[in-house]
C-alpha cells in the first residue's frame, strides 16, 4: 500500500504544486485559471511522460528502501 500511495503522490504532483502555490502565496491567483491554461497541461504532459519513463526506477528505489538494514 505504501508503494501505491507514493506512486499516486508523484503522479498528482503537478496538481499538488498548484494548490500548494495557491495557499503559500496567500490566495493571490485563481487555480481555475491555471488549470485552464495550455502551459499547465503542456508542462504536466512532459512531467507525466518522464514519470512513465522513470516509473521502474522509482519502484526499484521504493523496494530498496523497504528492505531491512543488515
């Protein structure tokens, strides 16, 4: 379950960053406008492409971190 939650958090990272920026800037912009812009979706698509390419490495790192230390 831990592996699935980590992978889901990495997949949702673009959305989480927009909401974190919204909160950290004191509600200075409208997230609805950000989600309607092409730049957000373009950058998110590039991020998810890299995410899919590197998902095997991410899973391997998670597996190594879950192994008990000798």
